[in-house]
C-alpha cells in the first residue's frame, strides 16, 4: 500500500547552480595587513629563540670546560711568567704586612 508520492530530490536550474557556486567564495578571507599571525609563525619564532639560547649556553659551557681542562697547561712567554711572579710576590708582601700589623 502506497502512502503517498515518491519523494524526488529537486534540482535547481543549471544557471542558478553556477551563480550559487560563484557567490560562496572561501570561508575565510585573508587580509594582507592581518594583525594575527599564524600559529606556525609563533612556533618558528619560539624555536629560533630556543636555538639561540642553546647555542649560547653550549658555547659558555665549552669555554668553561676548556678553561678547566687546560688550566695547568697554558704556555706563557718569559715576560708573562715574570709578571706573574711579580704579582705573586706583591700579594705575599701585602698579606705578610697585614698579618704583621694585626699582631702588633
């Protein structure tokens, strides 16, 4: 027992279909001077900053390690050795004079 007509999907006229497709456009239109940047740009900036920090920390650590490793192995010229000895003697004289004055 049929209970009514068969339902047929209606089709719009051919010229209406083309006009509707042209009107739609894109869901989001980009402005050239949009103040909001994409998420990708933000992540790229963060990554660049992290890389710069990592580089500087690694350089500093490498300098410190090299300083500790080569501490006793520095090659000094005769003049530099003489200057070191002079400063060492001055420091000893100062410390001994301060110790002597505090005793008296």
